[in-house]
């Protein structure tokens, strides 16, 4: 296992879910950790819990979709620990609904948190990470590999991470910065987690779990330690990724057939 002793890690969306599990994993491997989230109360409870593992952890409340907040998150990491080595762009919100039914507010919220937040935090952090020859990592999903019906704007946001990562990988190569993308499947979620419906209301996620938060965190931390460019975490994701690289048309045809026939796999994974 890679040792992150004295490395400073900024994790957005770190008060719960995979973000919190990542904070735990990095702390156990010796890192300094800064977690961020919009909810102040939950963030402070998570901070106190993480301090019991290792005291080298800070928290910053804010919205990654606001550039000034993103700068404050990065500034806190540098001020508290003297450097910033790793950024994990984990914050985001999912959605479900047909494109024709989506409210403009739902579209803006998904793009702001899932894509613009990653852009803003990475932009605020890039000089510090470059100085450390560190890592910038984007937590994407299967929806970032190919389009899925009922997830259009979420797919667009997660797909946008691919282009951003590829560009940064080229631009930051002289500074030996590692840029990675992680394609999660459906992950064990906290009871209070909600996703956006088409009208912007918050509803419970209703898809099967592919892995626990701890399993996902371990795989992500290992990926960063090995400085891998991309990892797809689930069997169905790996099959979809391989098939889409060979024949995007076949993947689209297969999804369309599953949708028309209402196969169980479509209901479970769309």
C-alpha cells in the first residue's frame, strides 16, 4: 500500500459517502486531510469523527460551484499544512429524469456541482499541485463512459471530466502531475443521501449497490498511489468501457434494446 505520510489531500464532498471513506483511508496512511462540504453541521460532525483517527484533518464549508469558495478550500489546505499534494474532486449531485422534463434549475445544479466544481477547485489548486508534482483526481461514474437515458445532464457533466482530465494531463506533464479519472458504479449510500428529480425535488436513489464506500475508497487510494490514469471499478463498468471503445454503436443499440424491452438490467442500471 502506498504511504501518504505528510502528503496533504483536499477532498471535496468529504463529509459523507465515498468522500468521507477516502478521508478515513488517507488519514490511516499518514496523510493530512482537508474535507469540504456545503452543510456546516454535518461537516463538523465528520471532522470530529475523523480527528479520532488522526488529528491532522481540517474542514471547510462551502460550495465548489462558487470560485471564491473553491479558492478558500485550497487556501485552507496550504495554510494549515504548508502545501497541497493531492486534490480529489468528489463533490457532485446526481439526477434522474427525461431531458424534456428537466427544469433549467436542475440542469444548472448538476453542472455546477459535478463539473464546474471540479473545474474551479482544480483551477484554484493547480499551481500548488504542480509545485508538488502531485495528483488531481476526478471521481466520475459509469455515466461518464457513455450516455444513459434518464441521466443526460449528469452524463454530460461526468463526461466533461474526461476531456478536462486529458487536457490537464498534457498541460501538466512537464511538472509530472498525475491526473486520474475514477469511474464508480452505484455505491453504498448514506440513509440521508438524495438525488435530483427532473423538477429539482430531492428523491431517494433507487439502484443496487455495486460496492461499499470503504471498498471504493481503497481502490481509489490505491489508484492514486500507483498514479494510474483511469480506473473503472465495477464488472459491468469494465465491460461497458471495453465494448464502447470497440463499438459505440453496438453499446447504444444494446442500451436501446434493453430500454424498449424493459429488461431487468436496464431497470437496475439506467
